[in-house]
């Protein structure tokens, strides 16, 4: 008899959201035996059914993680294995829809029970099918497009702290990025934040190309472990089968790591650095490595938010993230920090898919802003300032207002033109130390402002 028809009632313990059961000999051998990652139904004595997933197999014992929480579950509950891993609905009908942490629609729209479903949490793409990153994703955010370009198939986080407008920045990138489809994953979100994302997508007219998977703070913590896998499974299918350029937005990966820690503690696993488990790196890498530019198909690009508790970049979550991803954007004091931010793939597109002056403008403006910071320190310490220092101070003010302000929205070419205009308002052409050919071609003809 198939194991999917057998109910197991030998419940050994319920700790947190983990239920541990004993398997009879017939259920732990043969093709019908439960496998790691399989789904199961937990039916309580009152008839309520909850979904769970096998998270550990140890001899004649199986541990299952109940997605909706174990509150009210009795040791007299019955467990029935379904014989397959968690799945998510995938079809064109998921566009413009909002799903909860279990993959069910939560937007009040029509049911999608008859639509095809796909397994989640599968392996990353075959490296042989990946192409070298070579295409820019325009976001119309100058601090990204000009100074740290986002590249197709890149995986990159926004490092920030609580209270910073990282969700507003992520939403703006989602509506302005030149991607075919945006897949959003919210992890432990407040309702206000979730609603703000949804309204932003709707008001911008891009909701019809957006899919949202949301685990709210009031939802069971274990459900947020499914959100990245569901979002990435749907994104990968759109990229491979639909040949779409997909941008995946996830916020906040620190909440995901905290959920991993809580589940590990419930399973009596030995913690490692600051209470996080030793497999934190591999768990996050499995998700980030879904980013790929597929040969003969589309691409998946992953942009996440990683909050740093206490603004500590050595915290296990940002520390491990830095080894996995290809750079980071630092969002501090309401602005993207030009010095802490880095895109390790920008050299694949700057000057190749962008204008010839891109690299020169980027490097010169960063150099001038660094000197402007030095001049600002001299001014704060009451040192005498030279005429050049005053030029730098003026440039620094303009740079922060025109480029670092995350509310600024400019296409790349206009941002480059504004860079030339800003430099022209503060410096003479020979002070820029740039190639003469570029200066002659792009430096504005108007005399610089007094």
C-alpha cells in the first residue's frame, strides 16, 4: 500500500513547530518511504489539517516542521505523507497575484487550484547552461546605474539597518528596473510594509508583471522559510520556459536567517556563531545561486535586503552574505554610500553596453567626492581652506543632492550628462584630469557657475 494512504499516529514529541513521530518498519523501507523534504498532512483530533515538511529522518523517527505552527496540535494527531516536496502554482495566471507563505492566494482573487504546480527548492542551474554576465539592468537610480551598475544574473544585497528606507528603495527599483517580470518575496513583513509595496506596484502600473509572495510578521515564522524557494522557483520557470528577464526582490534575508535559527533550536541542533547554525552559509548560498543568465533563455537577477543588527557588518548574516554575493549596496543615512558599495560585475557592462564616458565620469566623480569629504573635515576643524577646497565643498553638496538622494530618478544617459554639468559648475576642464578627447566631446560649453 502506498505510504500516502497511511496515517501515522505514534507522535513522540512536539517542540516548537517541530513534531516528531515514530515510523513502523513498513513505512521506513521501500519506494514509498518518506523522503527528506516531503510534504505531509498533520490531522488533529478536531479534524483540522495542517501542512508539514520532513526536516529530519533518523532511523525509525521522522521530524516534521508544521508550517502554520503547532499551537493546538495534540500528541494524538495523525500524520499522512504526501510523497512530494512543497510545490507552488506556476502559470501566466500568477502574474498580478499575491500569495502567502504557504503558496495560497491572499489577495481575494480567484482560486488557482486547476493551474499547474511545480516543486520548489530544487538544485541550482547547471553551470554549463549559464552565460557570462554581460547585460546591464537599468534602474534609473543614479548611484546604482552610474557608480555600481546592476548586471543581469547578478546576486547582490542592500546592506542597511532598521529605520533606513531600504524598502522604499527596493520598491522603486522594482517599478523602474527594465525587467520583464518582477518576483517579490517578503519575509516577516509588517502589514504596512507589505501594503506599501503592493500599492507602489499598482500605482506605477507594473503590478500586472509582478508576483508577490508575502510572509507577514503575524504569520508563523516557519512559513517564511518557503518564501524564497517559491519566489525563485517561479522566477526560474519564467526565465527558462518563458525566456523572460526576471528580477527577484527579497526583504529581509536577516529575518530568513533568524527563522532558520529558530527551527534549528527546535530540532536540538548545535548552534555556531551567535546562535546561528553552522550551515547558514550553505542555506543562503542555495538561494542566491539561483541567479543565472541561461543560454538560449532568459535570466534571473536577485536583489535582496540584509539588515545588520547594531550596524555590525561582522554579524553572521551580512558576513556570510558577503562571501556569496557579487558586491553590495550600503544604504546609510538615507543614501547609498558611494564608498562602501560595490558591484563586482559592473566592469562587464560599463563602456561596453553603456556610453564611452561612463567609466571616466564614474571614477572622476568618486575621486572628487572623496576629496570633498576631506575638505569638509578641514572645514569642521577650522583649517584655512583654499579656493580648490571651496570648489570641492560646492561639488560635494551638489553630488549629495543630485545623485545620492534616493528619490532622484534619472535614465543613465541623463545621469551622465548631469555628472558633466555638475563638474562643469565647480571645476575648470583641466582640473578634472580626464582624457582630453572626452572633455572636448562631453564637457558643457557653458561657462561654469560662479
